[in-house]
């Protein structure tokens, strides 16, 4: 049997990692400014994280949700305290796509309606309803296209109002900062207006914080930059620092009933241990403040480089937009400078999603390497 060939792969195989560094099978070190799609939040191989997981494995790794698991309650309390959502309810699952799938399903149960409002260039996952709410026809199969989803541009409240007043919408789902779509975001006025329109029309407002949450934006959640309170918040990626875990945080007015949602692996003992370790490290090492400070330093250093149009995003969820497509630039950064970065639907944008432990040293290394690559590119073009 061979692997199903759906990933275009770079010719690099990491076999070890420490903090912001990954090491390939040849012993070459790479600066990780992508964190495996923004998953690595507290750095690779953090000792507290490893100890938490090893200690848990010595006890019990898994049992189903048919029995008590006090780690789930411990995680819910810690997450509520650190995020400022103590009164919310937590449902645990395995991934960001599954989190958004359950968020949309819950909104449909709550409203007894089915249409969803999503936004241009939004990405919410690859499961059935989540991918239907993802603005990319290439990854939507005919099965997914049965869902009722309307895509609207960001920052146009009038269009949102027109759609919500039709009375058939169960949910509005939106990323506070778009990830795959290219780091675009709504204004504060737009988010506040969206919250108000959803309340007026009894529509569930879902904030997809799968990538932007857990301190990455310089606040625990990126929507907190806008002073809004959604009905459901979806979480994953940085939540487990590489261990598969996701979840939704649900406002108290949405009431559960037995069997409403379910999962086999979600909230297992190991995943909860991983998630608790992440929160503990974020808190003790002040990583949210570090993300804000390091992000500001990155922007101050990157904006003056040649060929850069703008730097988008907040904290350590950043996009560097050039006046040319960056596919070849990413390859040169990997193979010549040994730096991982990410791409986006916007082919002129580099995504920067390092561990929240990254600091001035890592940013300086990237800026110097980027200067080198850009200067070499300029010399080649002038020949």
C-alpha cells in the first residue's frame, strides 16, 4: 500500500524539535516560523508539556465519555478563567474542523434553521458543514454543496442585515483574523455590528478561533480586540501544542440535552493533560504578552524591506504581503536559509505563525535571511 497522494511535500523530514527549532533526519536545524499550521503554541518539546503527558500515560491514556473524567472539568475551569469565559460550557472534540462542525450543528439545533452566513476567503475545515462554509470550491465535493451557505464580503453590514432579515439563518461563522484566506479581518465596527445584528435576529454568532486563539493574537482570543461576546467559540490548533484536541465554548443560554453532541476520542485523558500543560505554560511564561510584543517588533522590522506591500494580522498571527508571488521565496527560505514559513490563498503572502515563545532573536534571524534572499533575487533579475 502507498499513501494517498494529496499533499505536495517539501523535501525535508523533521525528526526532532526544541522550542522554535526543528531538526531534520540529516541533522540540519530549521527555524520554525510556521508551527505546523500554527499548532505549536508553547514551543516544541516543552519540558512541562512532555512531563504532563508522560505522567498521564503512566496512569490512564483513554477511556470513553461514558464515565467521569475530572481532567475535563479541570480543563474547563482553567480555560474559562484564562479566557474570561467562566460562565460558558465546554464540549471537547479532536480538531478544528470537528469543532466548527459541532458549532454549526449546535446552532441549527438551537434555532431550528439551516442556512449559514460565512465570508469570502474564510476557511473553517474540511468536514461536511465546515467545508461548505469554507470559501473554496475546489475542496467542496457535491455532497458538501448540499449545505445552505451564503458567502458575503467582510465589512459590509448592510449585506449581512439583508440576509439575516430573511429569517432562515441559523448561524454566522467568521474568523476574527482569516488564516488560510490571507490574514484579512473585519473592523471593530463590523464585529460590533455583526454581534448586534445576530442578537436582533436570534442568530447564533460563531467565532472561529481555531488558529487565532490561545494567545496568538496578543489577547487570549482575537475577537477580544473588538470587545464582542460570541455565542460559540471554536478552538483547536494551539490548544494541544501538537496533540489532537479541539472544542467549542458555548454561551450559557444554549442548553444541552443528552445525545445532542458526541465523540469517541474527544476529551480523552491524554488530550486533556496536553491542553492543561499548554494553559499552564502560557500563564507562567506570559506568552500572550510575549506574542503581542514580538509581533509588534516583527512589524517594525519587516515593513521597510524591499518588495513588501504590507504586514497583516496581530501578535504572532502575521502575513507578509509582497508585490510578487512567494512560492519560490518560500522554497529559498526553506532550502537555503533553513526557515519554515507558510502560504495562503493569497499567493503573494507569507504566513508567519511561530511558537508563542519566539522573540527578538528569532525575528532578527528571519529578517536577515529574508534580506539575503531578496537581495539575491534582485541581483538575478538585474542580470
